[in-house]
C-alpha cells in the first residue's frame, strides 16, 4: 500500500511541531543557532539532518491596502517520495530503495556516502550528513546505542524516511502525528489525492487561489507521494515550478558522448593508418 | 479572572476549546492563539474548515493573523475603544439578541438615580474619594430596589427593579448606550488606528453570526489581561457577548486561554495570595473577617450559588485541620493567616528590595526571566538572607548572583538549589484551560536526586512539624494540627519519601468525616452538593469535588473521547461541565434557541434538563418555575435564570460589586502611552497602583523621549528556560529579536538581522532586528503616526541561546483588581547597535527612599485631570 | 512618509514579492538555494580527469595497433598507462566516499539507470581489460614469463579497451549531466561530448609526452599531436556552443572569475595554445612536452570548472525553478 502526505498549507500555522517531532523521533542533531533574519525561519532548508522544514513567506500588504490583504504563507516541506525518484535512480549502491509503503528510503547501513543522490534530487531534499562526533550527541539520548547514532550520522545521505520504523509498527509518522491542525495529513496516497481534489474545489469555491502541487501534473517525476496544496506559485515556497527527472537527460548525454567518441575514433583511424607499404 | 467572574459568576472560560469548532465566527483579540495555543487552535481551524469566519485583532500580524479570514491591526492598549465601539454599533443598529438580553442579562435592571457615569464626570464614575482613600466608594454603583411580597407571604423583600421593555432611561441597557455613545467608528480610527472599513466589517460579521441560528466565540489571553485596565477589557468583551446572546451556547462563549499547563489548577487550588482553594476569599485583617461567623457573613450571598459558602468553607477547614477543626473552635478558623495588604508578586518584590523579606522560595518560576524591572529585582534578591530555587534548571533567578555586572562577592544571599522532577517523572493532575483535570502517570524515574514538588512540600511540612512537635505555643497549633498524612501505598515510592498525589486529590474531592477514623478509611463525597457546613464533611477544594467520588474512581484518568463534549475524558469542574451557564442555550421556555444550536434543553417528559453536556442548572427545576423572592440560594431565581452563581441569576452587563475601577468598562490610556486620552480628561485608570520611587522610573504619558509603543509576547518555539535548553527548539528561534516596521527601520537606520537596542526608563536590552512589513505603522485618525515595537519575552541569560530578558524594560505598575503588571503596552525608544554593559550598581545602591511606599505596598495613581 | 508607501519594497523580504510577475522572474525564497550542492571536491575532479585519460588511452591502443607495429611503442605505453590510471581511479574514488569502508557496496547492484553504477562497472571492466592487456604487454616485453601473454590477446583487449575506454571518458559527463543541477542538465549534449574530447585529447597529450620523454617514436608523437589538435578543436567548438546555448544558465561556468579561468586555462591555455604549438612546423622535444602539459592542465581545469560551476549553479534558485528539460 502506498502511503504518503497531503500537506495542506492553508491549514499550516507555522508552529514547527512537525520539524521538532521529526528531529526528536529520528534523534537528529540541531544544525546550529544562527539567526537568519528571514522571517521566522532560522533553519532555512531541508538537509541531511533536517527532514521537515517549515518555510515562512511574508507578503505584507502595502500600507494603502487593507491590512487583511497581508499574507504570511507557511509550508512544511519534506521529501516528496517521488514516483520517479531522482535520488533512487542515481544511487549506485542500492542504498535507496522503494519500500513496502512505496516510500523512497535510504538504508543508512548501505549508503557509502558517494553523494550522487544529492545533485540528483530535483527538489533539493536529500543531503549528506556531515561527519561529527555523534558518540556524544548534542541532545539527550533516548537510549539508542552509539553505534546506531554513528550508523545514522556519519558521512551518509539523509532525508525523511517517511517514518519507516513507525509505519512498520502501525504508527503515524511523527510529523503528522504532531501537527495540531492536520495541515500534514498522512494516509493512503490514493485516498489523500481524492481528499485533496475535493479540498481544492472547496477552497476555490471560497475564492481561495488553491492549487495542488505534485499530483495530476504532467512531468517526468510523476505524482509525489508527499504532495501539497499551495496558494501561490511553487517558486514562492522554494519549490521547483517544473521539476525534471534527471535520468531523462541520459539518452541525450550518452548519445552526445557516443557521437564524440565515434567521431574521434574515425579521425583517429584516419590518422593512425599504416604508412603505404 | 474577575472580568468573567463578575459578569457571569465564575472566573473561568465559559466554554471549552473543542467547542470552538461549532462557532460560525471567532473573534481572536488579545491573544496570539495559533502561536501560544497551537493545539487548541486545531478547533479554530476546524471551525474555519466548516465555514466559520476567523477574525484576529492584534497590534502585530502574527501566525494567527496569517490564517485568519480578517486581520485588523490595533494600537496596543486601546481595545476598550474598539470593543466599546462594537457595543455601541450593536446597540445603535439594534443588532442585539433582544430575547436573550431581556431574559438572561441585567439589561432591564434600573441603576440607582445617584449613579454618575464617566460621560457625566469626564472619565470617572461617581463615588471617587480623594485624599487618603484614593478609591471608589461603590455605593452608587447599584440598582434601584423595589419591595415585593416574600414568596412565603411573610412580609416583603427588596429586589432589583426592572423594566423588561428596556424603555426606562436608567435601565442598564440605556445606561450602557449613553456610556459608549462616543465610541464610534471614527473614534476607533482615531484611538486604535484601525480603519473604519475594517472595523465595520467586523461589526457586521459579529452581528450576522449571532442570534438564534448562529453563534460567535471570543478568544483572548494575556494580550488583554496585562494592562492597567485589563479586567475591564474582558468586561467589555463579556458585555458584547451578552448583547449578542452568545454565552452558554455551543460555538459561543468567551474562551479565556490560560497560560502555563496548570495555571488554571494553580488558581483553582489556590496559589494566589488572596484566595483559598475553590475561590473562597482569603480572610483579611482589613475586613470584618476575624471570626468564622463574620467571615461567613461577609462572604455568603443570600441568593445564588454563593449562598453555599459555609458548606465549602467549613469543609475546607475540616480538610486542613481534621479532628482539630471543631464547631466549638470555629473549625480552627483562626489558624488561617489573614491578609495585611497586597502580597502579590510585585509588592513582594519591592518589599524584598526594601529589606522587609528575609527568605524566598521560588518554585517553578523564574522571575528574573519573566518578571518586571529586573534591575530592582536583582537588587531585591540580593537583600535576602536566603533563597531556595526549586527547578529543573539553573534559572536566571537562581543564577542572579552571577548575572552580567553583578559581583558575586557583594551578594550576601545564601542560595539553595533543589532539583525537581519534571512533569513526566511524577504523578499528578494538571487542570487545563477547559477547567479540566487530567491525571498524568509517571513515565520515567526522576533524574539524579530530583524529587517531585509534592515531596518537597510534604517533606518540608514533616520536618517543620517535627521541629515544633514539643511546642505548646498556641500559634504553632496551626502547623501541628494540619492533616499531613499522604503516605504512598506503593512501598517503593514510600521509601523514596514520595507522598501519594492521588490521596491529595481524594482529599480535595472530599470525604464524609467519621470521628476517630483516618481519612483514608472514610467514604468519599460524590460531589460538592453533598458538602455540609456542620463539620461532617471535609473537602480541600469544593469546585473539584466529584473527581474522585469513591476511593477507586479517579475521573481525571478518564480517557473516552468523542469529537465534541467528550464527557468521558478527564473531569471538568464544576461537575464535569464543559460549557458553563449552558441553561442559556435554551430559550426561557427551555427549548433550544434553534435546532442548529441545540445543546441543553428541558425534557418535559422526564421533567429534567438534558442535552449533550451536564446541565448547569438544578436538574429538575422547570423553565417556568417562578422566582421566589426572599427564598435562599437558587430558589430566589426563576427557572429561566441561567447564571446560577449570580445574585439575580443573570449575566451582569452592569457590575454593581466586585470591581474596583468601575461598573462599566472605560477607556484609559496605559501608564505609558504615546497619546493623550482623547475621550476623557482622565488619562489613566485612576485606581491603578504604582510605586513612585527612583528605582522604578516610568516613561509616563506622551514622553517624546519614548516615542514608540512597545509590546511583549511569546513565540511558539519557546517557553523560557526549558526550551532554551532544547537544541531542537533553540535552533528554531536562536536569538532574541525585535520586530519593527520597515518605515521605522529606515528612519532609525536599523538593518534587518543586525543588533539593535530598545530602551525604556527602566533599562535597555539588545536583540537582533527583525524588520517586517507584518508590523504596520498606524495612523491615528488623520493625525499621528504610531510605530509599534515588539519583543518576545521568552529569552534570558541562561540556556543554549542566551539573550536579554524583556524584564529589563518593564516597569512595576499594577491593575487594581488582580495586581497584574502592564507588560503588554509600554513605550520605548530604539536605536541601532548593542546596549551598554550592565554594571549591577543597583545591587549595592542604598535603598532609594520611597516617596510614598510603605512595606513595599503600592499607592493608587488617583486623579490627574487635563485642563 | 506617505500612506501609499509600499512596505514590500522596503521589506528585506522584497525578494518574496511578485507572484504575478512574468514567467522568468521568479520570487525566490530569501535567495536561498533550491537545490543541494554536490559535495564533490578535488577527488572527484581528479577522477573525472584521470578516468578521461585512462579511457582515452584505451582508445589509443586500438588505434596504435592498426599500424602494423609503427606505433608499437605508443601501444605499449598506453597499455601500461591505462592500467596505472585504472588502478589509481578506485583509490581516489574511495577516498571521496563519506564511508570509504563501504566502497564495495557499489558492487551490490548493477543499475543501468545510474551512470555512477554503470561507471563503477565500466571502471571494473576497463581495469580487467587493462590489466590483462598490460600483463600480456609485460609478457611481450619480457618482464613476466612469456606464456602469460595468452591472458591478454589483443583481439580481445584492444576492442574492449577502446570501447570501455570511450565509455569511461564519456560517462563522467553523463553522470553530471543526468542530475538536477541546471548547468549540468543544460549541458547534457555538450558536457559528455566535451568530456570525451577532453579525455581523448589528454590521453594523446599524456602519451605524446611519455614518448617524448623517452625520446622514441617521433612519428607516433606527430600522429598524436594531430589527433589531439582535432580533439581540442572539437572540444573548443562544443564548449563555445555550450556557452551559447546555456545562456544565463551557463553563467556560473562562463562568466566572472570562473569564466576567466576556464577561458585562460582550458580554452586558450589548454586548447588554442597547444593547437598553435602543434601546427608549428618544427618539433623539438620540449615543445611536445610543453604542449602536452598545457593540454593536461586545461583538461584538469575543465573538470574543475564543471564541478565548481555546478555547485554555484545549484545555489541559484531561479535556475532551479524551471529545470532544463
Ligand atoms: N509557545 C508558547 N506558548 C505559550 C507560552 C509560551 O511561553 N510559549 N506561554 C503560555 C502562557 S503562560 C500564557 S499566559 C499564554 C499567553 O497567550 P497569549 O496571550 O496568546 O500570548 P502573548 O504572546 O503574550 O500575547 C498575545 C498577543 O497580544 C498582542 N497584544 C499586545 N498588546 C495588545 C493589546 O493591547 N491589544 C490586543 N488586542 N492585543 C495585544 C501581542 O501582539 C500578542 O500577539 O500563552 C501560553 N502558551
Ligand atoms: N514582559 C512580559 N513579562 C511576562 C509576560 C509577558 O507577556 N510579557 N507574561 C507573564 C505570564 S502570563 C506568565 S505566566 C509569566 C511566566 O513566568 P514564569 O513562570 O517565571 O515563566 P517560565 O519561564 O515558564 O518559568 C517556569 C519555571 O518552572 C520550571 N518548571 C517546569 N516544570 C516544573 C515543575 O514541575 N516543578 C518545578 N518546581 N519547576 C518546574 C521551569 O524550568 C521554569 O524555570 O511571565 C509573565 N511575564
Ligand atoms: S524528493 Fe528528492 S530525495 Fe525525495 S524521493 Fe524525490 S528525488 Fe528522492
Ligand atoms: S550517498 Fe548513499 S544514498 Fe546517496 S547515492 Fe550514494 S550510496 Fe546512494
Ligand atoms: S515522516 Fe518521519 S522522517 Fe519523514 S519528516 Fe515526518 S517525522 Fe521526519
Ligand atoms: S506541525 Fe502542522 S501546523 Fe505546525 S508547522 Fe508543521 S505543518 Fe504547519
Ligand atoms: S506545549 Fe503543551 S500545552 Fe502548549 S500547545 Fe503544546 S501540548 Fe498544548
Ligand atoms: Mo501566563
């Protein structure tokens, strides 16, 4: 059964409970204490050790406009668990697999840190987890072994697991569980899609410029198991307007390489000829 | 919460958060609901999904505003004008719910002829006593009485005179009309800076979403309370909700969002200095309360629920003193301490500074992080002989002796730190904002040597009692006669010295006293209706009575939820009711006002009240039961009087007794304000209290040195020291910041993300500038431009992400009814760059001679009239 | 100040503005990157370079063996060189891994969709062919017992080395092109081809230099120079066309300091200058060595440009919003 997330940004209150719940459940370290000055976002992006990230987009109304026209958009971003996942296709070790929940899962004990998945994700999600002395985590341990921490935290790629461990025992993913307003809905993907389509219709009827992101789109990625309802263009939320599956570039790329090799081979054959006997 | 208490009868939210989902409109004002109460906000979002309109009125555009359908900016400190104008609009457009208003409020009661309104006296009510007293004589804030025959025919009795046609010029509704007549949309523009358009849209929305078929809910929190007129803010909202007919009905009500996880419990079972458990007043030497009889006489009402005071008080004394509380000795009433003055936090802090306090227990509080006038505060702590901090972290308070600029060698205070078990490491209950007790089980053993707070108090009590065991001094009986036996039944816990929290809760619930029998062996009472005034019952807090109706039942543990009232989940006082005054959800005849808003109704067949909640009314009292003039308690009310706690069974638009600053809300400017009061000659609340001393300087009114409005508030990401030590939270908001609008930033050359300094007369703090168009400069009418500056209050010197505490900016001033500080509206100046280093000089400075202060007690501001 | 003042213009979040603006002027998220930077450093640059020479050398062997012994010295050198480089490659590659001890996890799967997996197997195949070829060569050269020559029959190793070598020179270009990095994806028709040309050119240069250093087979050196000239000019043409077609997406590679470095080190220093030197009618040893050094350096600089410009390209959110198809 494919499970995933429908993240409805119109319900998000930017509380970041999802971000914290994810870090806590997965025992991921804090990424530092830098003040960004960018609205209420200080973690700024998804990363190897930030698997949920809440973005804040300020669109204040001009002073001569009614104050209610001000907008502050929030979205809780996450790995999209793509139907056609760039990271998975790229991974040379088979560390990234599609599991029984149809999620794209990085097996931390298989990944060897080649880093190829990182530029292969069209959404900029997956990233390397830096080496650090995780034998002494910067947070109170929940009793997991140091081995486990190291296993997870040194030099491998990291991203949302769609809480594979929780799903296996029938739990809702930590982020969805923590979301107070059900902005993150977890469930069976087809069911979520149906719900999302109805929701868009409802919102449109109320005059909200709602649109779905990640399903019912015609692109090489296919539907996303974690998809979104947005009220502005995707770029506003730092999402690609038109993501492209990297492997679609391969035919042209292999072709151009082959062409060049053939041409050079031919030239070479012309040059390397036995001198006239 | 006397704002709600005087209006409706009980000082708590009139509804519960899950019911907000049934509202057709929700006005959030004075709270950053989504950020500070995110879990409860779920139900606001549910309402919104169901089509409700959500309105947020706040000086700042917050995460709540972001999801609201309508946002209105407001100048901090001006809500009474905003709400008063709403009242005025509803009245002038005749949009009030007339049937409800006539039947369920005191709108028809006639006010005494000699009452004079603020309209008559330019900002004060009749009864102001100048000179020594500096307070209102509230005698004229009363109703005209008429004599009617007693119900039993034995002579006559005086009752309030009413005019149900609402024609009489002195009926409350017409007094109210006159009172708010000048609170117009233009005035809102001029005082609040909210545009007329926005304001009128809100008026229409509220009116359209109130009445028989629809209901509007209000939600507020400390954005309304932390003002020198805070109680009156809530009163204005209460009046508006009465007029719109939204109290006691599903999707209506006033949701007072309580703060800390157990703050409701802390007021219920009374950490407030002037309350005993269950909102019984603490005896005072200044009132005629020196004997139990006198106390009961003063605090028992002839009619309404408070006619039961003797039952609750005597049961409380029995719970406190057990066998030693006997009818002959006034149930040991004299053991109770009596108030000599205002012993709330701020006066105690000042008294400490003046060397009048020797020792200080700080349990679960961090005054140097959350308090006011930190400079004075640190000096106060340095004057102590000893201080005990009971906390899970070394708080800013515990570490005050090594704060920036303080030379530890100059601090004589002996400091003790006792590590305490955290929430998950102990059993007990918490009472949430729904007035709901929920039991929590210990999930972990306490870290290290930490023990629960209950252990601390219990063990301290045991040790003190041992020390005084041989004393025959009568005054020590108060200690020695306490019932002090809550030994844990679990052997392991007993070995650790941990008392049984359940036994404490059982004692609060109450039991039937059996002479010679230990309370553990006595039978529990089933609820407060079983309590008696003759010493045969004991109850440590009558309002919770019913939570443990027998020794094996603990309703706080109940965990059966549905998607609405969830009567099977936890236990809400009183009697597990979720919506208070829910009799008002039915019309006077006992039928629901509408099918859509059905909640509690009279079932003629069974002759009882029934519905989806526990009816807040005598179950068998028919709607057509007539009032019995002169009868006791609820019998004096008719079957159509839903507000059973009140003398007349009705919601009080005009509050005759219980408030110090007026029977009706009036707009006064905050102590620190950037504008004069344009409505009255009186600038501030004349009854507000303050300390005029050199170490508590005020910016004062319209001070050009402090041209900007300053407000303080919370962030979702933080609570205080607890969150500043959690890396996952610390990284989300890693620095104290100051929110300012771009215009101000440009004018002051302050750049986003860089350091800036905020200054008041009290002191200065530094933070990172967060320049945002969400902060809107306001134009007051066609006049002055007002910039508002916002600073989160969750920071302090300790933790992973140290930052300045706003307590270094906030002066000590107090609201007259509840002694709350004015930390929501102040004035300030801002500049780019960092602040000067602190010197800590105040600690060793001589105590500044108090101008008028006595034992740290504040003085009343009094009248100051503009020419 | 007037009430009509547009707060958005003053706000530091002005970047977020303008959902309505035209298609190519995107609102960005505080100028934050959308994509993640590749974490590759000098190891990967070196491997792309070394792998190119190894692969190019593999191609050269087959060419050299076409001439009935005229270019035997070249074939011999190239066999040894391709083995040496093929042997060095995994070391460099393993070094760059986040978890080097798990390098062998690459061998768990064969994945046609993953150029990196293909590359690993290609490298293994190439190493196998190269070691057999080199062993046979060593047998022929009398360095090991002569009968070992049967392990590496030329009818097998030559086409194997040529084909897999061509793959090795080219797949690195495919590997980076088949990513989401806008510059790389945009270059999918150019980067692989340029990689092949550059690898082949560098192999010519390396082998020419080896011959020159040992002062042998000057005819072979001339042939190599000619082929190198063609490969260089092809590379130049491809890169210039890449620059043209990439437009703004090419900026990280072709503009600014990195653009100047590419122009100087690769286009001028690594292609044009060697080409000029190559066409000069006289052929002193030093010239061959200098030309080769320039070509090799240009080749390394090209790979470095690819990788570093890719990182910059990843940082540009506007480039990533509408990804090259
Ligand atoms: N995350 C988190 N949640 C908390 C807490 C915490 O520390 N962190 N604390 C808890 C506690 S103790 C409490 S008391 C509650 C408080 O809950 P709230 O009262 O909701 O919280 P505040 O942020 O203090 O203030 C609310 C809002 O009042 C606005 N305000 C300021 N002045 C005025 C005014 O004059 N009029 C109006 N209408 N609004 C004004 C502020 O801009 C702010 O947005 O939160 C509780 N919840
Ligand atoms: N300027 C400004 N000042 C304000 C406010 C404002 O809005 N603006 N808000 C005011 C309000 S509403 C409030 S409620 C106060 C809050 O003021 P405080 O209560 O002082 O605030 P906290 O920082 O929450 O402190 C609670 C302390 O209790 C400790 N603690 C937690 N659990 C336990 C426990 O089980 N046992 C014990 N013993 N300790 C425990 C924590 O570690 C922490 O140190 O601040 C007030 N001050
Ligand atoms: S979003 Fe990126 S990391 Fe997630 S599955 Fe898709 S390609 Fe992989
Ligand atoms: S870094 Fe790990 S997960 Fe990513 S491609 Fe390499 S082996 Fe696979
Ligand atoms: S599903 Fe689990 S791993 Fe993924 S973001 Fe949510 S909490 Fe984190
Ligand atoms: S928990 Fe839910 S509401 Fe809160 S930030 Fe995450 S998605 Fe938004
Ligand atoms: S911290 Fe606790 S009380 Fe506050 S919103 Fe979360 S769950 Fe509720
Ligand atoms: Mo609070």
